[in-house]
């Protein structure tokens, strides 16, 4: 954060809290100077406005950007792009490893220049939480947690050694070791401060705690009044290095909550209702902000549950303003008293404290009376498809009908005295930050387990049960309440702290169960307290996946089937033949609140007192005490990327003699471009791993190998469903190598072109790069040797990412396309006019066809901001930052 701001609106002032002086950029002064419209801005936009005021520099943040936000029109907002600089960055281990790899590579480059590698550090605070690598290999056993941690450490030794080095080598970079918790729950319970402080030149600045994260559910922290959302790796790297995240001023949808939840209704039921409503309303690319008298009765944990699932309802974030409930939670979770006092004083001084008398303006609004919420699940493959509890049997019957079944089928399970049937639950998992952060639903799950044990019923033998809390605090309060012992007796033993079943780390099903599923081609189910249930995500053998509250997860483990109407049918039967119904098991709100009252601040203080140290296994990892990383050339997980070794980038050099690597259609997503999922044995990445002595069973996933560019560039454009028009009738990542016309993998062709010093161009249709903002979609494109992508239109973030990697995005003028040019991929391509390259300038495309005929066309340069132009001129955002730091040293 720089203090050399222009402050053209004179908002810089001081705030005194408990005899300590803080420097702030005051929204109240803005209102007093005549900008009355600021008072009616949504709270989330006030946070963005303060950010612009604090970073006004006349370059990335100009007075017209600030004015556009002050004059925000809720119904028809101006399409103004602004530069947002978050206070900090949150990462999980899959997406965080490549960022640390890039930092390490930057240090190598600084050392090659003869300067101190320690110049390279994150400028803003970065926290990386290792939470995505634990799998449910062992379950329903007292030793499950210990065994799963052992397996996790063995599987991920190379990655963890690298992160352990980063933990000690970099400033402003903290690692929360494995076995601690899920990044979003650790963020909620410990990392977030709501009011962020920074010492600069003897002054203490205070400003809203804001962040971006490399996981889409970063949005959970909006429940605490902290503005943040998920971004791709390149945006996250930019943010940690002090560069702005480019965004459009969003529309803000207001969501009014009134009333209270009825007896027996959970926060999960509420959030599934909210997801359904907002999906139907349409909030993609928008902020959602919650207001109304209902917030007075909505605990912080419930707010976090709703905010967590913003990706599921499609919004950038679901924001809850700071109020008394925020203060109560900060105190409960053990935040220092001086911070809690500052949060309240700062929020009130800035007009960021929730006040229902404010006449806040929204782009549109919805209303929900919480007393209308009913028990629900969502599925079988989308989180927005809510199903009221009694209607689940009909919903699963519809799934069976779609698969051609008129009646459920049963298959005898080998070596067992029971059959497995369509609709049976084979996975019941209490998992994911969404619900395990919420004491009310976790205690409810424990109370149901207690009642089940006392009544003498137990889980069905075909159900794989697991409990993966979001933090160790959850275990502490379940033990304190005496409920963990009952969960254990039903097979809900602790399996680990991290994202497990919700991200597909459910581990294998027992062999006899899998065999029965295969034999009968059964449609079996999972019930999990997670946030995503997309096809194939939870387990490849499980076709229907239902999101539910933790107590309902326990109930379905007892019932064993989704074909039961739990409003009428018994959940189970005691040894004496007595039928037990849902009403016999479900705890009252009074029972739940009595248990929740046991959650105390000392539990948080104890577990987070030494959160970055880790256990003996983590501490025993040996790493060199060096400023630069000692790369292992034999590692298949971590390699030094060549981004800083290639000095051939000349932003003003015309491209001549280029070949077409791919000719693509409309709506090519980052899933098509970026490596994801499993690694095929005969794919370029699979062949690389085998050549390096890795057996197929140890391939792991592209996600786990994101720190090795050799794997990732081989997986770029390798999606099995991508269609390259140069190879008609063929699906998958193939192309024709020219001029011979030989069909081969895109990676293999790119390497042959590189050997011959032939530059490459990609042509595409409309909406190129839609979907998640995956960093390797742009990084892989760069490493394959692609100089430019020419498309009819671009998704905004991927276009920016291409620029951030030094790849030029060029757009066809209206009415023109690869089809009007009659391209087939055999052409020789030239791009001229790059000498005067700038925002929106024209670049001339010239093609020479195989028959010798030629065509030319003016393209539009889609470098859209001055910051992007600086990045491209240096060959990418990392190179730009590197040059800036090197010049200052």
C-alpha cells in the first residue's frame, strides 16, 4: 500500500480509538462535501469506494473511476472498469503451489542479475491453508484420522517440502499446515480481522479487510462483513504482488430477510432456499447484499453458510454488513479486544455499520420470510435444484426413470448378508466448510447420533460414513458436549480436517460395494453436507448426489436409502423390532442451543494459539535455509518454470510466418483449455510421467501437479471434448502440423513448431475463455508458444489473464470471423502494426492460404487498460513486477 495518493476529494483524516490515532480515508467526509449519493450506496460498494479513494494515483485509479462509483446508477450502471486492490490473499494448496513456484522463479531471476533474492516477497499478506489433499482412505475407525494423515503426507511429500520452504523463505507469507482445517473456516475463525491495519512511515492506517482467494468459496468471509471472492491464480499473484484486480463496477441485488426459522429448520435448509431463489433471479457477475429485520435473528454462522454458497447461486459475493452480531462473533472466536473495539468504531465512523434506516439503493431485490423455509436437500447434480424432504423419493425415482429403470433393482453384496439397491446411500459425509463451520448444525448431528445410539439403531452396513470438520475447534466442542462418542459409534469418526468428499476426495468404496454397483448398474447415492454435487465429482460410481444438513446426513446413514419418505416411513428399527421415526431423533431448538452454549472463546484461543507451527510430521520436513529454492530436476511435482528464461518477447515486433495451432468454435471455456481432472495414460502428460518413472496408479491429478509446468503445458488444450476444426470429426486435443498436415497432439505439434522457431496463433469464435478463471489456461497457452489469440469476443477475466502472460488478445471487427475468412488452419499468418500497440489500437491480420491466395483484415487490440499495457510490454505481469522491484533496488 502506497501513501502517495492524489486524494483529490480530500477524504484523508484521522480516527481516534482508545487514545490511539489511525489514518483513514473517510466516506463521511465525502458525504459532508456534498456527495450525498454515497449514503445510499450498498455497503459492499462503499467498501470498493474506500479502496479507490485510498489508491487514487491518476494511473490505475483516476478521479473519473471514483466519480463513476459515487454516481452509481443501480438500475443501469455504467460499464466502468475499476482497479481493486485487496488487503490480502487466501490460497489453498492446489491453487497456491503454482503461485509460490512463480515467486521462487522470480527469486532465481533476481539472483541471476546479481541482486538479493530477498527482494522478492509478497507485498500484501498471503495465507496458504493446506486443506485439499486429504482423502477418505480410512473411515469408521478410531485410527482413521491418524492413518489418513500418514497417507496424505506420503502422497504429497514433494509439495509439502516445497511449501515448508516457502513458509520460512518469504515475508508476508504464512502456511497453515495440513490437518488444521479448511481455508475458509480458518479464515472465518482466525485470519480475518474485518478492519485491517498497516504501519507505513510511522502512521497506522486502518481500512476494510478485503481479500481475493484462489478458491471460489472464499465468499464465505462475506458473512463476517469482509468483502472477498474467488479469483484465478494469475489475479491472485497480481494481488499478492500489489497489483490491482481489474473488475467492472457491479450491479448489486438486495436480498431482504424477515422472520425467523421455525422449529427443526436448519441453516442448510435456508441456504438451499436462497440458492434456488437467486439462481432463478439471475445474479451471475453481480454482488448480492443481505438486509432486513431477519438479520437480527440470524447468527453469524448462518450468515457464513449463506455467503459460502455464492458460487452456487452465481453471484460474485453474498455480503452481510458489519453489525452487533459481527462483534459478538469476533469476541467469541477469541479476537483481541482492541481489534474488536476498532472494528466497531471504524465501521460506524465509515457508515459501514448495518443500519436498517438507511435508504440503500439496489439494482433489484428479493424477499424471503424465513418462517416459510422447509427441510430440504438439493440434487441430484446441481446445488440449485432444491427438493423438499418428503419429495426426495419421487426425485430419485425420476433419476431411475431417466436411466431406463421402471422398478428399483437389488444386487446381493458379496460376502455380506444384505443386498444393495437403486437409491441406496453408499456415502454419508459430514464435510465441507459450508456447514462444518456452523455449531448449530454440527451439534444437531451429534444429538441425533446420541438419540440413535440410545434408541438402539445404527447406520446401514453399505454406507461409507465420514466426518471431516472444517477446523479443530469443531472437534473440541463436539467432545466438550459429549457428542463425538455417539458419532463415533455410528461410524462418523474423524477422518481429517480439510475438503474431502465435497471436492471428490471421498476415497474408494469397499470393493464388494463397487462390484455390486457395477454388476447391477445401480444408481446409488451420496448425501453430504457440502456445497457442490456436479456429475462425477463426489465419486465416479455414485450417480446421484444430495446436499443436506449434517443432521440429515446422519439420518440418511441410518436410513440407508433415499427412497424413504422420512415424514412417514421409519428411519430404522431397534433390535426389539420397534420402529424409530425422524421425529424420535430430531433435537429441539432448545436442545441444540443448550449444546451450542458450550462453544466458548477459549476453544478458539487454544486451537489457534500456534496455528502455523504444525505437528511433528510437518516440523520434521527438512528444508534448506536458503533464499532461493534448490530445485530437484527429478521431481514430477515441482519444477522451475521458464517464464523468466525466455527473453524473446518484443511487444513491438510484428509476427510473421506464424502457423495456426487450433481453430476453435464458440464458447470455448477455460475447462477446455486448462489441464484438469485425471491424467490419461497415453496423453502427453501421462507419457511424460511414465518416462520419469511414475506408475499409472501414482499419476495423481493435474490439480496436484500444478507446480510442474512440464505436466501442465502437456495438458493444455488436452480436454477430451475439445473440438479443433482443423481435425473435423475428432474430439480431443489434436491438431494438424503444417505444412505436412500430420495429425498429432497439440502439445507435440507446438514443440515441433518451437524447434523450428515458428510462432503460433489460435483462432476462435464468440465468448472465448468463459468459465472459471484458471491460471493455467493462460500460462499453458504462453508456454506452448502462442503469440496471439484471435476471437470474435472474449470472457473478460481470461482476456486479462492472457495479457498477464504476455499473449496478445485480438478481436475480429463486427461481422468478421474465422468463417468469413474461410480459414482451415493451413494458412501462414502475419500480424503487423504492433509497433504502435496500445489500448484499442488496430492490428493488421494477413493470411496466405495453401493455394497462394491472400486476405487481410484489421483486428482490434483487446488490451483494455493502462496497467494491462504495461504488463504486455514487459512480457507479462510477473515480469512487470520483477522489473519494477529490480529498478528500485
